C-alpha cells in the first residue's frame, strides 16, 4: 500500500452530510478521502432546493457557528431569503432561503477542491474492513482499497436504494443514479441492525406555463439577510415564489386513482416522513380538509423548472399530470420531471454513541439519512459532528458532544441515539426544551468558542464574537442603569404606542419588558448619551439585546432548570453496567436500557418506556457501584 492508498478519514457519500464531514475533518488537519458515486452530483438537492425553516434554520446557524459550510454556501447561492415567524417569539424565528441548486453545487465543489488535505474520489464504497472490531480500511466496487483509521458513512438514500413511480420500480439511489449495493451486507456482517425508510419528492414543472395571476406572490425580505456569521449580507435581486391551493376537484382526481398509489399497491414498504406527506397520504389521513397549500418555487435563476411543494407523490405519471392541472394556476403547466419515491436502508441510530460512532465498531461513524433523519440541515449537522469526532478519534482525543441545553444539534443527536426512531426524523423547535436559549440570534455566542477550540473558527472570527459579547454586555448595563423619567413627553410617547403612562421613573430595562414597546421606542425616551450609544448599535446586536432584556425572566428560569437537572443529567453509567441486577425496575425499562445502553442517567430518562421511578432506582444502584461518587459536574450554562 502506498501513501496514496491511505487516509486518516474516508467519507462515503458526497451529499450534505458527507461534505460537512470531509471539510471538518480536513480543516482539523486530517488527510481525507471523500468517495462519492458521481462527482458531478455533489450536494445535489433532489428535493426542494431550500435551506432553513423553523428548527432547521437554527441547525444551519449552529453549523456555521461551529465552522461548517452550509450557511456560507447558502448565502452564496440563494435566490430568495426571508425570516419566518417575525410576529412570534424569538425562540421560533428562523431564516429560510430558496437556493439556485446548480450554484449551490458549484460553490460546494469549489470549496472542497480548495481545502488542503481533502481529496474527492469517484467510486462506490462496497465494503468495510475491520480487525478486532476496529476499522482498518474500505473496499471500492472497482477493486481499489483505501486504508484508514476512521470511516464516516454518509450514504443518503443510496443503500440498496429503490425508486418507485406508480407501478414501476427499479434499483436507484435517486432517479438516474445507481444505488450503493453491497455495503448493507457488510454492515450486517459486523452485527449492525438496519431498517428501511422511504422518502419522496414532488414533480417539477415548466415555470413558463404557470398562471401567476391565480396565485399569491410570496416575495423574499427586502432587508439584507444571511445565515453565516462571517459574511456581511448583501442586497440582491430575489425571485418570487407563489402560493396556491388544492381544491375539491384536485382531491377528486387523487381519490379516483388512489388504488394506483404505491401506498395502496405495496410498492413501498419503508415508512416515510410524517411531516412531509404525499398528496395521496394527505387525502387518506385528512379526508375532512377542503384544501392543502401548494408552494410553487424556483429551482434556480437560470432554469425555468419550478418545484411544487405540497404535491409530493409517486403516483403514475399520467395521474401526476392530472393532479397538477387540477390546481388553480397550474391548469396549463407542463410536467418536466415526475415525482417519485425512493426506499433505502438506514442504520438504527441507537447503535451509535453521542459522538456518532458505532458502539460495535471502533472508528466507524455515521451521518445523515443513514441515521434515520430527513432534510439537508439535519444531514449537514450530523456530518459536521461526525467529521469532527472522526478527526478527534484519529488523533486519540476525547469526543466532542453537545448537550441538549447547548444546541439544537445536541437535541438532534440525543433524540436519535436515545429514542426509538420509527420514521424519518425531522427537527422542530418543539423538540428542544430549552429553545429560548437556543435561538437563531445567539448561535455564535453559544458555539463559536467551541469551534475555535476545535480549530474550525479562526482567531479573527472569535475576536469578532468576543466584541459582540462586549457590546451586548455594555448595552444591557446601559439599559439597566438608564432611567426613563416621568413627564408629559414620556407619557405622550407611551400613549401614542398604546402603553399605560408611568407615575414614577423606571429603568429602561424594566420599561423594555412591556410587550408593546420595542427597544427603539425606549431609546426615544432616554437622555442624549445613552440614546446615541444605543442608536449606533449594529441592527443585529440591537435585536439580540432587546431579546435578552425582554425575555430575561424566562431565560433565567430556563438556566435555573438546567442547573437543577445537571447533577442527574451528567451522572455517568458504566459501559458494563448490569441492568439485570437492578431490582424494582419494569421489564420494559430493563429491556430498553439493555438495548440502548445509555451513557448517562439523563439519556436513560429520555428512553421511551423508562419511567421516573425506574431512574430513581437506577440512580441508587449507580451510586452504590461508584461508592457514592456518581456525579460529574459540568460547567454552568451561561449563554443568554
């Protein structure tokens, strides 16, 4: 074997997970081979070419804060961007961008080939070589062998992939692309358990054949916005999306052909994503609904293809055409690419540790849809973490794990490895119990110091974050010490804003906690010096300052809850702990604990079927085994 046949890390798969994994490992100093079936299809967006959304947008911001690429790449390639939920609380606000899918691919390829130590190789990983339960190499279908200390599997929908359109089925990872054959058998030989999921995508139409007058235009935000903390947002021309709705006539067309749906014929057996159902599934599950939204969205600036979000289906092509033409505004739409379903193997994620390493095979990591997830954002987040931990493993360093109170990424991974996944996992803000602390606006404050420690955030970037922190602290102090004085001018302003007058002077911070008042409103009532200082804060810092002050009570409550739970959360359970010897716990709890083998009591408490009473008994037994020293204290959470 020559030096050209050996790499520190081999990544199998060139999608969103694979690219983030390869980039993070290479940026941490490893030699990395990114092996992909088709170099021309790197980070292809086979579904909607959009990044972000509620829950997902927070993931992308966190990826960027840690030094990942998805946010920067989206900012280079979007054709429309907007902030969602601006009328709601800060915990659920998130960016969403519609990208030019070809431009997104091109920018990512440029980034990959200009990253030192990263080599992009076309080929199919068909087998893994293991010695003493440890990865030693990968075998390619063309006969090549690469020696390596760590492998990241980021195979997407390609493991034994099968495409379904109506009654037609054939082997493929995506339409027009061959599946990965053989790797599933190699994983099973190692004793790993695989499941079967399916995903689907809607048809694409010719945008020149739609009637936009029958739809409502959905423009982007006029203000400059961006996902990345490290690139100043620039104003650019944006392309509109459109909103229309299905009608009873649309539903009649679907109902008349439901017998041809793969759901009814049994052409697909894997379970699909609950929160992105096909139009045929919508009619089956929600027969009382008179209409469903359909977003008509561009696939790029240089193509006429448009994506029909809300009309996902794998019905026969002639039925797809009938459904499309039964939607207002699409009566004359020409089908360019039919929708389809794809069924694929995935690795049951309870077999992974929180570092995304397989419990049964040292040096084997997994990321993306192979972990049972759906979505580009979830894939990229897992890829980043798998790449980081593969690099740390190669260098004999402790794994990098994020807690649930630190990041949505921590929630994502903890949910995957401690809960039974019976459908493709999708991130929502409701999954995070500390979502007020895990906001879009404070991702860098929370995570960039950790990215700097890993070598993924440079000194200049961390200095920028530290400067932001100083400005926020100064702003908070200024609001706490500045006084809004009683007077006719003040009360006239309050009256004009629909707020009650004051009878005694109050701090600006206290006034800002009135829900009807904004920071800009308060600034108008302040003396000149604090007013000028606050007026000159950068807009994003002013927005974050307002959130921190307005929601301080809620934030402090969540921080207190974290402190109270920390002792139990971080009580470690020995790897060889004998659950059979724990008297009093239920049979279901014992079976689940033996299957998942949680690393801490906090993880054990989130396993379905394990009750608080079971945790109390488990705590006693762990405490006894450790001679009373069972709690490892962590640092107190401080991010606001």
